C-alpha cells in the first residue's frame, strides 16, 4: 500500500525524511514560513449569527501561522516578562484558535506547555501544576472560574503561588487580529534542544485518582514524522487540541497538508455541526484556495454519532480514509461503516513510542479494519507470546524504533504491556485485546491500579521493615495486602506499626473502592531468597504471584479477624456484653476511619445513634463490618447479609448482637416481624420529616399566567424562550436508560420547545458529555437541535435550591411547565435511611421549586417516577383486594422489603402530602408513575450489558445451554413459571411523554411528525369519543393521579422466549444466515454447573465472561434457599459475596429509578395484577403493551446481546 501522511507510522516514516532541516518545533515553523509560506495549512471557522447561514471558512497559510505566533509571542513577553525562560506554563482552554496560537507562541519562546483538559477538577489541575513546577496558568473562557479555583487551591496548599491570567487577545477574534495587524519586528525563537520537552499532555487519572503529566519532546512532536506530499488531501479532525489534536496537526503540517479544526470553543460536537463544518470547507476547495478534505480523524464517540446520521454517513463515504483511535470503536459500528464502503482505519500508538500501527490496507479487498498491520515498517515491532492456551502476545518495541521515550528491558527495548491476538489467516495482522498485569478488578466491577500504591509503600518509611508488598483483590469485594518482612525484622506488631499509618494516609487519597482495611494487612513469612515474580519493567507479575499465595489470600477473606490491628480475632467470651457497643464502634472506625479516612469529611461524631451511612459506611464496608461482627457471636450463629443495612446504627447492631448472644433473636437470627415494624415506623417518620414544604410562596400572584413578567434580555440567566410557543420541561436523571429515552422523545417532539436537564457534574461541560454519552451509547441520535433545545444545569438535588444560583432557580420556577423527576439510586442493598438525605430531600426540593412559581396562576406539573416495588407487597398485605389500585396506598406494609422500595413508598406519600398541605396549589398538578420491569428498546434491542437477563442469555455462547427457568419457578411454587412482564424502555418513555402533553396536543404532534393520522391516533380519538370525553379532565378524588407504566400481561413466559429463539435459529440455518451458537435447554442446576466450570478454563474470554459475575446471585436465587426450603444448604460465603458484589455492580450506576432486570432471580411471588384504567386513558402506548413482547422483538434483543455482551 502506498504511504499517506494520515496513516504513515513512525516505522514507515524512516523512509520519508528527505529534505528535513529542522529539529525543533520553532525551527520547523520558521522553515515552513520561509520555504512554503503560501501553502494553505490551517482551516478555521467563523460562525454566523443566524443558524440558517453558512459558516465562514478561513484558510491560513504557513505565513499566516508564523505571523500569528509572533503577535501572540510579543503579547506574552509584554504581559509576563517576569516568567523565567524554560519554565512550564499551563494552558486551560477550549479547543480554539486562541489555544493554538498561545500554545505555539509559548513553545516559540522556549516554554514547555502543559495542556490541561477542561474536564479536570481544580484539585487535579493543582496536582499537575505542582508536579510540573508551574507558576503561570493561562486560561480562556469559559474556564475562568475553574482556573481561579485551581489557582486558589494551589496557593493555599503550597508555598509556590499559581497565577491565573487570561490568554493574550482574550475576547478578540484572533483571525481578525492576524489579518489586520501590520507585520512588526519578528520575535526570535528561543534556542532549545530537540531532546527538551516541548509540551505535555496528562493521563486521565482513572487508575490512581491523580492525573500524571506525559511529556513530549520536540523530536517526538516533529522530528520523527514523515515528509510526504499532502497538498492534495486535507484532514478534518474533531479531536481537541488539548488531547490528540496536536498530533493530527503536526502530522499534516510536516507533509504540507492542510488540517481543518472543529470549532470546539463555540460548538458542541454533534453530527449536524460536524456536517456543517465539512460543508463549509467545500467552498474554499471549490474556489481553489484549499485542497479537498479527504481524511477524517475522530475518536469513536464522534464517529459513532456520524455513523447514525444520514448526512454524516454521506460525508464519511466521500472520504478517502476515515481514521479512528484513542479508544475502542464498537465492532458493530465499524462493521457497518465498512459494509457501507467507508474506508475505515484504526490507528494505534503510545505516549512512549508514538504512532506504532494502523489497519491501512487494500480497502476494496480487505475488510478487517480492527486488525493492525505490523508488516510494513514494523520490523522493530515484536509480538511476544504470553501464557500458553490464551493465544495472547505482548507488543515489544525493539531498539532502533524512531522514538522511544522509555525503555524497560536490559536490551533497551520497551515492553508495552499491550496484549494482542493474531488474525487467523492474514499474516502480521493483530487485534488489540487488553493490558497485561495492570489493574485489579473487584467483584463490584470497580477497577484500580495497585502498582502506585505498592510503590508508595515501598518508598515510605515502611520499607525499613518490609522487603516487598503484594496488593490483591481480583474477584473480591475489597482489596488487601500481603506484607513480606525483611529478614532483620522480628515481631508483627513492629511491622504493622510502621505500615498501617502509611496505608491509612494512602487510603485518604484513594478512591473508596481502592482503600485497604487495616485488618486486611496480612503479615507473611520472609521471602527467603524467592522474591516476587516481576516483569522486565519491574512490575509484579500479578497472576503468578496470586497463584503462589492463593492459600494465604483466601485465608485473608475468611471470617477470622476483627479489625483491631492485630490480625487475630477475639472469641466471644473475651468481649463482655457491656462492652459490645464500644467494640462495634471501634470496628466501624477501623473499617471506615475516625472521621478522615476518605476524601469526604464526616459530618458528625460517631455515636451509638449515628446513621452509619451518613458517617461514611458504604456497601463494601458493610461486608467488612459484618465479618468482624460475626466474631462477637458463637460459631453456630450467623448474621443476615444485610445486617448493617438493616440496623443502620451502632445501637441497632448492639441490640441485635446481644439478642443473638442471649438466644432471643428468633429463627435465622433476625426477628422479621420486629424488624419490619421498626422499618414501618421509620417510613412514617420520614414522611413527616420530608413533607414540610415552603408554602410561603405557594399562593399565586394576581398576575395572570398568560401575562409575561419579564421581557427582552431580562430573562437571563436562562436563554430567552422567545414567545414560548412550546412547552418547557425540566427533567432529572437524563443519563439513565429511561431518562435518555424520554429526553430523546422530547427532543423530537415539536410541542416541546425547551428542555432543562438537571445533571450531576462538576461543570456544565462534564454534565453535557454525560448526557450525550447516555444518548449515543443507546443508539439514540443526537439531533442538530440538541443545544438549541436543551439547557443543562449542574445540580445537587439534596440542596434546598438544587445546587443552582438564585437567578437560575427563580427563572426555572417561572419558566418550567412540567417537572419530571427520575433521578434515583437503584440500589437494593442500601437501607431506607441512606435514601433520605439525597433522594427524599430531592423530591421535596423539586416540589418546592414547583411551589416557587408565585408569578403564575397555575403551578408546574410534577411527575414523580416511582416503582412497582413501592407496592410489591400489596397482594400479601391486602389479600382481600389482589389487584393493585391506581392510587397512593397509606399502609407502609405494601412496600417491598428493600430500602429502595420503601424509599419510593415514602416519596409517594410526600407527593400526596404536597397536594394536601400546600393550599391546594398542587391539586391535580402531581402525578405518580409506577414503573415496572423495563427491557431493551423495541426498535434496536439495546439493553444494558450488565443487566441480569442479557447476561443470562449471553451465557449460551459459552455454556451451550440456557436454563429452564419455568421449571425452576414451578418448583418454587409459582405455577405460571418465569413470567416475562417486560416493557421496552422506549415504550415506557413514550408513555411519559403522553402524560406530559395534553391528549389533543400529543395526537396532533404524532400526526404532524408522521404526516398522516396513524392507527394509534385514530383509535385513541374513537375511544375518547366513546367515553364522552372523560379522561384527563376528570379530577382525582385526592387531587393526585397514579399511573402504572408496565406490561400487565402474564401470557409470555421464559419457555416462550426459548421457543422463539430456537425457531429463529432453525429458520436462519435454512436460509444459510448467521445463526449464532446453538444451545440446549437444561435444568437450572446443570446450567449453573456449566457456568461455574468456566472459572477453571484456560480460555481467557470464557473465564472472564461477564455472566460469571452473577453466578453466586443465581445460585442463591434458584437454589433451595430461594424456594423456601429451610433444610436446603445455604449459599457459601463466597457465593454471598459474589451476589452482593454483582448486585452492586448492576445497581451502582443507575440513577433513573426504573425497575430493571436486575431483579431476575428473586424469590418467587404470586403474579400481581394492576389497575390500568386511568393509565390507559392517559397513556395510549400502553394499551397494546401486552403484545409488544413477541418473537420479532426477542430476536432483535438476542442479536444485540450476541454482538455486545
């Protein structure tokens, strides 16, 4: 294949160095300005005020770039004449012309430049500045506040000051400055060596929690790049300059190629905006002022957006090459692009060695875009086979590679720790697999890199007593550490006294899941001449070390030790009853800390009545505390899995321990009835506590709602909605599955003009990225109207003003027509108390927002997303009325047994109180939506890959079977088997939108979008006419309505699903289509056995299959315990921890509050029936919900699961 500057690796670039007479960036710019001055090399955009107008493209030559650098360099010297030469300067800017020219000007003046990603927190910026010796930070809006906070924090934490100042020409159009400023005296560049640092990127900090700088020398930036003829093909890049955009830029410029930069300061990256940029670039190309744009460079996230956009895909088809890198592009997206004859190339490199490989190939014949080619120019790349049976090889960069910033082997080569698998038939073609020996993965799915912690301990005073340390925790709920003492040290107490303070200090700086409990510091014997196995990098070969000490690691998790610092447990008689509260207090403090063990300061002193979760106990700490508490009991006694969650305080734990010791705890330790009574009292107490509303402004003013109270620009800080022709909606939880689908449908509905999104996030930029990711990850296109139609507010729902400024809060109160509250932590392990301060308070605070609309005659509507869990115990508590009514139920016993379910019941009561106790201002303005079990989207089948049902179905690929769940449920007493009452998430979202709009508006908008009166519309109008118009106009008896958003049918069971999948496979085989792996239906115990055996296989992909995360959960759910067999063997401790960890892994990321398949495998319960009359009147989409779960839908989900899980 012919080399192109866009795909030429550093290995290939060795043969394309003709005519190079520069060594540094400044010399390169100077050379080009004098030898290629009129070559167009930079494309920028000037946005026009009217959206309908095309943007103005600006084409700059090397001469223009040279002039701009000198202008900015002159301004820097005048403003910052006291900055020492060669001192690093930080740039905190959006990807903009201001960043580009300031960056190059600083390098021109000899200053290394640290490019900081604006997503960093102030503390992260402070750490980066400190590590690089920075004293000056230049920023560009909108990051002035972030820069000021970082400057203040740095100054307070260090003797060295950090000055924050705006970039030169801030607020001016740098393009116009370059164009209209006469050329003055040239600023000579500062002479530097090619080995000196030119600029620095930084890591994300996801492993250690602290970002680290990544220096780039002048040689790495410019000296090793190829010189080719790029004058006929321009590149367009969406990658920000503070990330990989600078690499794209230099790669183009060394070959005299032009590069167009996406205007990241002025626009969000959407498919529509990218297309508009590409359209604007056509004009100068047509006029002969610039070459055509033939290369497209982006990260996977952007490419995926364009792939899902019709115009975007058309632009990609016009490209000679579309390049992607920086992360993994989903295989299905890449495959679809290649199938559409788009020349997709994957590019792979590293900070240590630059551009290493690409999948550049004969695109017409070779469609394997994921396989990187190491043949041409790859003579110095070696793939070293790893452990036998896995088929993995580590990439080794051998001496002689053009750029090697790091070497870690005796032969001066560099072992990358990147693992690859070879192509079966194409020689020298490799697909990236994973990193070797890098991170520990806890059973919760959380990951962290133990190496920095190990290195920190080795470098501390603890090294005087320890020869080495091994941190472990793979597949466990929390980490531990093996301490290997020096030969000269005797006595475990001495070692712990030196090591424990170091670990505690590291814990305070670490992410919560990476903290090592004191009782998990395990003393080992001397290594006696057999040191830990390490790689040539000097890093521990973790797999081998863990195998070597497997027995000791397993023993560390056995229930043997209290966290008392000695590593030995105390027998129950040694702790008298009157000392139990004090001992439990010491246990909690040892696990959590005494007020400063984490990044958050505890808000109160630990007393017997302190809420343990408010104090800092999390789900991992619960496991540790439970282990320690078990040592206070006779060996014959056991504690419930959720003992800490159930009791919540030291007083509650003490009472339980004393009752168990006295033999008064009842069957299975816990007196279920007593516990439930306590929980019910707490539920009622929380209703009272969080039903105190701000009624001071609940009375409307005399100003009619139709008369505006603000005009012109007075509507700031919210963008003026103009005439407010459409509805304004406020949505919480838009990053969850249900929330993302609701947002998607609101964006496409013409009746909705403005959507306010309350999102957790340090900055609006971070919040916006979370929202966009939530949409695109679910294959929901981001419309061009996204930024025009949405306003994103970083929020804190527990705050009385929702974390908003006074102006924004007041403006929202007057602007919003409907509030949809979805945000909720879906965690079935948390106790009720833990939902109070955030979620119950948030519900009350949002209701207060609705009450604050005093200038309006009618308060905004408030729609609360509840859950069927809030009433799931109704059949057993109200046997006289087995159908759950569409009303708020006052008996707390109707709620399910989890803290989550009870919190939803409490929130429903808060809503009811709000109607009753706010002068009726909210009468008929509040509705509750009880959501049932949601499943994949009906059109795409996209489901969460961590949910239980998708994981169960995906196991067929590795076990060759699926379980007979119907038989298992019948064995548990459920005669109907495993009923699948699934509701596609997009249908549930549509139901919410129908509730938001008046029925006439909704039907009209449906017809307007489709152009015809569809079947649903016609049917709805006919039914409404037959009802004489009754429906949404009918007032509820208590001024509040409840809807059931669920699939009420119990007709489809697991056996139906299996039959559909089997029939689909047979049909595809007959048609000679890809049918996927065959499976047989087996009893549950056989399926579990096959799944369990995967843990011992040599096949890495099978051994690490995500379905194994729920093995313990399923073993408990479908074993004797779940069936109510009291004589059945109980789950092992390992299975218990797997269950708890798997549940945390499933639940900790969800905030939308919808019920999901995480509940699959729960205890069998009688089939529940729901009243749906009012729901059907309001939500037309749910009338045919019982027919949605069919063979076609299941096949669509099966295909998605096959390709993604």
